[in-house]
């Protein structure tokens, strides 16, 4: 039954207008997912997130709106856009978005299938250190989000224009860029 679902999802993904090469690259990543369970492949943590984890409220060298905006841009690069940012229109059609959703579902099914065959997976993740690394990645992401929110608050307090403040914020008078 699982194989039938997997074949259906793969054929639906390939019939969409999404890029077949993107799907093929995703299949490789999904098929090698067990390497993460054995801690043979680790997710990279960007330096800006490690710095945020070490000291999320650090304001050294952030005394101007432009430097605050640059630090927020570094965090956005690592984390993706903030919740206050409007979604970027990608120009894709409904059919392309449906194909992308089918591709994602197929890749998730492949990843689940390759990971499910490992007996005692949770113990292997604990013993190999993969679980600890996964928690470290999540902590670094959370610290980065916290730092970005803090810096936007500092930018608002200093009357900075976005991106050194939330996108909805309008500085009083002239901003101090």
C-alpha cells in the first residue's frame, strides 16, 4: 500500500510543471535521510545563528540604523523572511504550485520510507548524537528569531525605517538611517 501511494505521489509530482531536476535533487536528499540519523551528515548552522545563540541581545557595533538593518538582513538570509514581511510573489501559476505541493508530498514519502526501515531509529539518533545536533539546530533557529525580533524593537525605539524595524513601522518625522 505504501509503495502504491509513493508511486502515485511521484507520478503526480512529475506530471506538474515543476522542475524535474529539482525533484531529482530532492529525491537524492530524501533517500540519504538515514545518514542524518546515523550522524554521518549534519545540517549546517549559519554563523549568524550561532552568534545569536551565544548572545541574542548583543548591541556591540549596532549604533546606527544601517548597521541594525544589515544585521537583520544577515538573519533574514539564514532564517528566511520574518512574519511581518509580505510574501514575495513568485509568479507561479496554480498548476505550478500544485505540482510543487505534489513534489513535496512525494519527497516526504520517500524520506519517511527510507527512515522507517531503521529499527530502533530513536535510539540510534540518541546514541549517534544526531538527536542532540537536531536540538542544537532548533535552538539556534529560535535564538536567531528572538534576536531578529529584538533588533527590530531596537530599530523602532531608535526611529529607524525598515528593514531595521518591522515592515509596518513608519518612523516619526525623518528616519535616522
